């Protein structure tokens, strides 16, 4: 603890200064730097690794899925801690649909029948994994119950492209059970796409090429997934709407109006289960048919074939579909001068089984921050704005705890929220930040002032180095190249990521338009191999995720600074230039997508006319020609062109005015600018919403319909072009331009106040 604290102090005076200088000239000022630095040193002094270790051990001691006694006990214990730290805290409950398995089975019906194991054995030497048997076997929440028997087909990752390839191979999954491997896209898309293609059941397994012995040594020898490890998870179709499947758009309070289960569009209709790679190998070995394309092969010692084979699979799942209570812990530290401006910070507390890394590694940082803030308050400091700390329940089944809370308090949040900062799994390694790009500069300033414990340079400098190395590597993606270019230029901020979904920021960002940041450290520690399994334990996390919990402390110090600065800053912490640059880049991608799509359709129609697909195929194997692409009609991107140009000009004017006049603004004008900027990001989420999923309002950031957790930027427009919905493409070019123009108009108002015109 002492050693780390000393290094952070160094960071405040040296590493920070080098990178900041050129960029502070265009930045909004934060309060008197020396006072702020002293406050932050005090905050750091309260961060205690041993305490967090004890909390982590306690909270991950028993299974803590939704509805489990330990999950509730954790919420109640945290409530008491928040109160002890001096916060005004309470638990808010919701009643959500959360299915749990009553019975489930997967059997191979063959000359040699085989029954798949859906419980994971304890691991010798890992006392958590053997301390308490999970009450629930491995399963996929919100699959559709059923009892089916059919031949099996291997569908690779089970993504849209894979079904197109299957069609080319002349294979139909109609009436079959499919087996897909994890990876390449969100878990829930696999059974959803299987269902859409006529399959009657779906199995998902972790192939060791992506998640197992081909990656690293397996647990307990190494961190990777052991042969019997199973990835649980939710397959709720959150891309339609977020949260509880029965109460779209409203909080799942006790008396809320609810859909019937059969009416909910986000629950699957076919049964689905996750299995281990030891079991998958037995099933895959029985498949006949064509050998799969090279990219479809995993690392099991078998010849991968697409199927079907002579054997059939029996898959049966039956669940308890009752409502369960979720427990969100809400803790408030009231602001002294602006109590109606809220800086919010959250992390979930429910997990699959023990959940040491996911989510408790982030949760104990959150709790430690709350303790440190409480201590600052007891020493006489008080935040200017109100700080709200939130420990969410029911994130794992589909971001239920956060979404229901956001829906319940939507009107108040739209008025008062200035920023929501999220974390989840955390581990050893590099900073990873995502969120609204007008907060990119804010993240950069904080990252300049936090020292990486492994290298003793700032976490910003370390991240820049990584971006430079990765973006200049052979085969680097265009995105990686662009990141490297920004990272090496000290006059530019390092880029933060666009957010899609997969953690509790979604309802804030995408339903309300409240700006969010999602912060984590990782990539060096290895939490992935036990993700959503019985082996995500305290022992595994301490050995492989974050030895010594050094980065658990670092997360608290990083997010603590974001919270303290956002709570006390005299001027808005947004910087518009980064946002304008980023949106310009997104729009360039749209233009490229449109051109590529148009050229691909022209090329393919010539190939179809010339019988290219038949002539290029092996005549001894079944094959068929691809479905013809639609030719791309003209799309009117003019409104977007104008909006992006206007945004760049308005952003430049605002940032310049802020840098020149921000510090000497009269108090009344300062309040006026703060109030204009407080809700500016909400202009990006107008009421219209996205096509066929209007719960998602944000027209800049969304989870992709066919990527799941992965972000789609300018989603209304981009997805319309990708999915050949031309009327939507034209309409969303206008809606998105309108939203950007509203943002620019707000900037112009703030600029006028800053310039006194
Ligand atoms: Zn999580």
C-alpha cells in the first residue's frame, strides 16, 4: 500500500505534467489544481488493499446469482457499510422475471449413448470452488423451455456469416439441433439465429482454441478454462429492449403492468444449454458430412465436420418462471452547492456462481471509493454536486437491476444526471475506457495523473505505448492504425471506445442519453478462462486476475478521481472537439460502407450471371449459390454531411471560448454554461429511437442488432445500410443529422454565454 501510494504522488507532479501541457490550453479548467491534487492524495491514502481483499473473499464466499441468499446478504451487508462510511443509503427492490432451471438434460442417442454433465466438479486446491456446491447447474437464462430430439449440425460461431456459409454448403438446420462455439459475437445471438433459421434446439460450448488449453495452461495449473468448465450466461434478446422482459420501458415495481411471458419478444422460443468442451468433443466426434472450412476448426483432437451424423441428440430444459426480487443498493452523498446535479457511479454485485472477478473485483473498488469519499467528508470536505453510488443486482441475466432503476427514475435522471461511471470485471494490465467522446479529454486528464504500478509511468502513457505498438503491427486493423496515430501525437487525446452493451451503463447511455464512462484495467491478468463458471473464485482471481489486488486499488484511484473532479469542477468537464472528430470518423465509415455495399452488389450480380459460384465449387460436394445482394439505390447523406461540418465548427468555437473565457466567467454565466452542458448529450437520444427497437434512443451509440455487446456507431443509419433497409437509411440520415444539429445548437448557446455575446 505504501509503495503504490508513493508512486502515485510522483505521477501527480511529473508524468502528468508532460502530457497535459499542450492539451490544457484547449480544456475546461477543473478547480484549483493544487487543492484538487491534495484532495486526491487524501483520497488515495484511504485506499487499503487488505480491506478490499477481505471484502472480496467475503462477497465471493458463496454463490451469488439473483435470488440466492448470499446475493441478498451481500446487498444488505453493503448497505450497512455505506451507512458506516457516512452515506445516506437504502435498498431499492424490483420484481423481475428471472427463470432458473428445474430440470435439464442433454443426451447423445447413439449405439453408445452418452449423458452430458451440466455440473462442474470442484477443483483441488481451490477451496472456494469446493466449499459450496452451486445451487444451479450451468444454464442459459431466458432460453425457451422444450424437449426435443434431432440430429446435430455444427454451425461454427453461429453468426449470420456462418449461416450464409452453411447455405453455400447446401446444409439446412431446419428441424435440427445446432451446436455453436462461443466467440465472434454475443452468446444470445447464437440461439436466436438458430431459431430464425428453423433449428429446434441449440448447444453452445467453449472451444479450447479460443477458451481453453490452446490459449494457456488450464486451471488449476494455469488460468485457462478446464475441460469441464462451462460458460453460463443470459440469452435474453436485449438488442430489442433492455431490462426485465415483462416491463419494457417502465420500472418493474411490484404493481407494474406486465406482459405475459408468451408475449415478451425478448425470450427465446427454443431450448438451449451451454456445455463443456469435454462434452462437446463427444458430440462433435459423431458428426458426418463435409469437413468444415479451415476458419471453422477448433483445437479439439477431432476432424471437424458440419454434420448431421447418424446419432441424434435429446435436449430438454424446464424452468421455474416465477418473479424474483432484486436488491439495488443506492447511496447518496449530498452536494453542498449543486445538490440537483448528480455524479453517479455503479457496478453490479450479482454473479454467476461465486463471481470473484465478474463482478466483485470491480465492486470492492467501488466500495473502497465510497469509504474514501466518506472519510474526506468526515474530514470536512463536501462535494459541490451530489454523488450517487449504486451497487446493482441482476446484471448478469440482462442488466435488470440498473435498467429497472433507470426506468423508474427516468424523469429525475434526465434533469439531474451529469455523468454515470461504470465498472465491472477488473484485472491486471492496461486502462480501457469507453463512453461519450465529449468526455474523452476528461478521461485523458485523469489518466495522465494516475501511475501504472508495473512501469511507474502514467496509465495514459502506458496505454498510448500499447496503442502505438498494436497499431503498427503487421495486419493491424484500420481502427488500431488510427488509434496509434492519435496515441503518438501528444497534442491529441488518446481515443476512448464507443460503448455497445454488456454492462450497467446501457440504460443510462442508450435509453436516456445520459453520458457514461466505462472504466477497467485488464488484458494482462487472465480472468477470461473462468468467465461465468464455477471457477471464477477468489483463489483464481488472486493467482491470475490481479495478484496482490494492485489493479483493484488502481481502479479505485482512477474512478475516484473521475468522481471527485466531476463533482467539484467549476466548468463542465466535456470537451466538444474530441466528439466532433470521432463523429466525423464514424460518418466516414458510413460513406465507405455504402460504397463497399454498392460495389459488392455489382460484382456479385456479374458473378451470378457468369455462373462463377458453380464453376468455382468442387462438383463432388453439395453446394449452392448465395442469395443475390440487393443493388444499392442512392442514399441522401447530404443532411449528415452538413451536420458533421457544422458540429466541427461549433465544437471548435465552444472549446476555444471555454479555454479563453472559462476561468474568468462571472458566477451567473458559469451556472448558465453548466446548465446548458449538463443535458447536452441527451440531444443525441431524441424520442424517435432506433428502427424496430425504439427503446434504444441514442443515435450515436448502440449495441448492434447482430453484434450484441459490440457497439454500432450511428446505428440507425449504419444498420439500415448493412441490412438493406433503404427507406430507413434515408430517414435515419435525417434523424441523426437533426440530433447532431441539436447538439451543435446547444454548443452555440454555451459559446455565446462564454463570449458574452
Ligand atoms: Zn459483470
